[in-house]
């Protein structure tokens, strides 16, 4: 009867466990029921072993039945009591397991729902992170394409402009060398122009001094001519008076024959005294005329000195022409080096030819002045011979002097034109320097644009690197969350297995 009750209790417990598992449902309770069933089977195996041991006891009892029936009954009762005790322990264990499973099921269901909610939230976060990651990847891809495009454009720009940059660098270096050469040549030309200006100023001052001397000599000549005219008029008057006296003497000699000898002698003595006085006066006039002749010779010597000075000036002008020819050869060599500025150099050569023509015209004017001075000298010599010719030559000399003054004015105009040409040359050199500075500024602008493009490329590369790092960080976070979810799922499975 105890065996039947224990078996019935076991079946009832099994049915209650199965019904509880069916009522609450879920894998966890099913697994816990399975675990309880397994523990019951183990107890049944133990009871079967006890049964086997009981059978062995029964067999031994059958063997020893001859000896003692009471001992067998006691052994059998003990074995039955042990089986009942074991079945009661198994029943109590199954009941406690069922109670525990019934108590833990709502908690596990709440935890499962909580884990499901957390999993859904994590899945939403993962989806959002994946979308953001896809968007960042798209932006990074766009930026990468832009960077590649900019890199290609920069490479094409560098490839297309490398030759131009090299040529521009060469042109810039050549332009700087030409600028330095131009500056040196301009400096030499300025120094040479300064020297020519100084020489011209010296010659102009010498010419002015010569003109002053000519004016002085002209004044002295006019004074000498005036004195000569006065002396000539006095001499003419004395000659006329002498002629009158001689005529009177002849008249007196005629009268002497008819008049008293004493009176005639007295008259003759008076006439002789008067004649001596007139001769003395004539001698003084002749000495004055000799002094005038000496003055004319002195004037002639000074005029000769002026002629020599003009010859020296002409020699200096020839030297200046030679130096200008050398400078022209240098300028031709300079023009051969500066083929880029051929038009400007042609214009400069034409201007140089104009200047040379002006210098040659100035030389011709100096030669004309020298001829005029010689003519003036000749005219002065001729003026010393005759009064009328001297007056005419003086008029011609005045006219020639006026022409010389006009030529001096033309030389001054030529000098002003030379100064203007010099200023234009300096302005042209300044314009060339400004053009060179403009090209250098354009080169600097291109270099700055290239630097800005390189900086922009570096910034884009840094942005791409930062996005890649951000993407790696996000992926690491996602991997950490996935690891956390996997560890949580594993811990839950372990917890379920333990229950």
C-alpha cells in the first residue's frame, strides 16, 4: 500500500509539474520541468537498485527461508521502509522544485520582457548608429571623391603649369638679371650723362666766358674805333689846317718878296713855330695811333687765344663724340642682350641717333662759332685798317654775334631736349621695373593660391582621417554593445540552464 501511494504521489506530482509547465508556458519552465523529471528518474533508478537489492534479499531470503521466516520479514519490511522513505524524499523534493518554479516564473518573465525591451532599444540604437555610419561613410566617400578630384585637378594644374612655372621662373630670373643689367647700364648712362652734362656746362660756361670776352673785346674795339675815328678826324683836321698853313706860307712867301724882310721873317718864324706846334701835335697823334695799333694787336692776340680756346673746345667735342660712339657701341651690345625689349630699344636707338644728331649739330654750331670768331678776328683786323670797312664789319660782327646768341639758345633747347630724353629714359626704366614687380607679385599670388590649395587639401585629408577615426570609434562602440548583448544572452542562458 505504501508503494501504491508513493507511485500515485509520483504520478500526481508529475502531472502537477506538467500542468504547471503548460499553464505558464515558456522554454524556461519546460526546461526546469525536464530537470525535475531527470532528478526523479535518478531517484527511480535508485529505488530500482533498491528493488534489485530487495530482490537479492528476497532470493537470499528464499535461500535462508529455511533458517528463519521472521528474519526475512524484518529485512523485507526494512527494505520497504527504505523505499518509502526515499519516495517521500523524492516527493518532497519535487514539490519544493514545483513551488520554486511557480514562484520564479513571474520574475523571469519580467526580466525577459525587460531584456527584450533593452534588446529592442539597443537594436534601435544600432540601427540609428548604422544609419549615421552609412551617412558618415557616404559623406566621407563624397569628401574622398572631392579630395581625389582636387588632387587630380591639382596634379593636372601642376602638370599643365609646371612648364609654365619653370618658364616663368626662368623669365623672372632673366628679367631680374636684365633689370640688374639695365640698372647698371642706366647708372652708367646716368653717370655718363652727368659727365656729359658737366662737360657741356663747362663748355657752356667757357662759351659764355668767350662771349663775355668777345663782348668786352667788341666794346674795346668800338672804343678803339671811336678813338681811331676821333684820331682820324683830328688828323684830317690837322692835315687840313697844315694844308691851310702851307697855303698861307706860300702866300706869305709870295708876299715876302714884296714886303719887308723883317716882317716876313717874323711872320715866317711865327709860321714856323706854329708849324712846329702842329708837327708836335701830329707826332702826338701819331703816337696815339701807334698806341691804337698796339691795342689792335693786343686785341688780335686775345682773339687768337679765343680761336685756340675754341680749337681746344672743338677737340673736346671730338673726344665727346668718340665717347658717345663708344657708348653707342655699348648700347648696341646692350640692345643685343635685351632682345625682349626690341621695340623699346629701337626707339631708344632712334632717340640716341637724334641725340647724336643734336650733338653733331651742336658740334657744327661750335664749328660755325669758331668760324664766326675767325671771321670776327678777320673783320677786326680789317676794321683796324679802314674805318668804313671796320664799321661794316662791326655791323656784320654784331649780326654774327646775334646769330651766335641764337645758336646758343638752340644749344640750350637741345640741352633741355636731352634732359627730357633722359627723364623719359628714366621713366621707361621705372616702367620696366614696375612691370617686373607686377610679374613677381603675380608669381607670389600663384604661389599663395597653391599654398592655399595645399592647405585645403591637408584640411580635407585631416577631415577624412577624423571621419575614419570617428567611424572606427562608432564601430568599436557597436562591437562593445554587441559583446555586451552576447555576454548578457550567454549569462541569461546560463541562468536559465541553472534553473
